C-alpha cells in the first residue's frame, strides 16, 4: 500500500509507472542478505512500482532483481574504484560500502554519474549523494523517493543532474525495442518541394496522435524533435540534424503495426522514402503499405 501523501505517491501522480515493472519483483530478504544490509522502504516501493528503466531519459534505477539486469544493485564500488582511490585519494572523500558509512549506488545517469546512498545510520535516514564522473559531489539530506519527487517536480535543483525543461517528466521501462531509421527525401530534391518543417512535424504527430513531447533541439536551421505515441509507447525522432529522417523505436511484436502507421503518416506529410534500415533489432520494413495503411497506432493498424 502506497501512502497517498508520500513522495512516491506524488511521483506516480506526475509520472505514470509502467504496466509491468521490469526487474521490479523478487525476494527482498534474499537481496538484502546478499548485499549485507537492509534497504530503505521507499526505495523498495519505488522499484516495485517502476522497475528498471529511466526517468526523463536521464536517470536509470538500479534494481536487485533479474539475472539479465545490466544495472543490478550491487556493492561493487570498492572493486571498481578501489585501485583509483589508492592513487588519488583526494578525489574520493567518501568510503565505499560495505565500508562503514560508505556509498552504495541506487541509480546511474546518462552521463555516468552515480546516485548513491551514504549508508550512515538506519536505512530510512540514508542521504543521497550524487557522484559525477569528474569526481564532483552533491549531498541531499533526503531518501531516494524524496529526491526523485523533488527532482521531477522542480523543487530540487542539482548542478550534476540535469532535467528537461521543455517536456513533462516521463518514465520508460527497460523493455526490448527494435530501432528503424527511415531516410526521407531532402528538402528541394522532390518535385514541387516539401512543406515547411513545422507543418510536416504537425502532420506526422496528428497522424499518430495522441503523442507527448520528449524534448527537441535546434541549431543553425537543423532540428530534432522527440516524441512518444502515448497509447503504444513507440518512440520517434523526426529530424534534419543528421539528414532528413525519422527514427522509430518499438517492441518487436508491434513491428507491423508500427510500419503501417508510420509509413501512412509519412505519406500524409508528402515525403518520399529513400531507404529504410534497421539499426538495432530484427524488424525488416519494406515500402509497401501492407494490408492496412490506417495511420492509427491502435488495434486498427495491426
């Protein structure tokens, strides 16, 4: 049971958890026995609600469950950084768990920073320490859930952990996804030219609606726009930054539905497809619209 007034309840209100928490369930007693310490209750509930995945594309939770878990909660800082500490002790002001009061990592970031507990006193009172790869540190006198609550709400700021200011916070579960890149004709290549970029993007998102922003980038006339199809979780990037293309990520089982919907949307944009390549995964898309070119990403597009 989650307390309606808890930090976790506020996180869930802002950032809906996935239908299934990847590597989020297991025997906590066994996990704590293997680590040699109790773990904070707020962290356990956070893992059970969200599992392995990332908040805002930045912060990835470590969980103690799953044999194939690449970010497993483990007391491995002594092994990984002990030799460096011997050579440059001034860069390591905190001990490493299981040393008394040592750092224990519970999350990692996209730029290799580590979010740790400082394991002083009972687990419910462990503060959070952010440790960057440049050996900079920030301490926050709150637990993991309270830290995340403050971070996603904007009440808590950090010099070492950036957050998107252009999009509402989200969580992506660490599920398998195929990645397909659709190369489109460049502006000026086709007969009659293309619609303006903003209009093409609007048509694309309308065709796949409902969608949610995942941020963007613009420099020197080149753009990247990231968004997600909210009903399916398909992740898309439309861009001219690295050529005129559309990048699509989706669960492998939904390859045909994604292909039908995306190619139909591209047709509405008035863009010719030059090539399609699978960058990661096993999906193989061809250019035929297939038996259903309905742009809806729901069941009718399957």
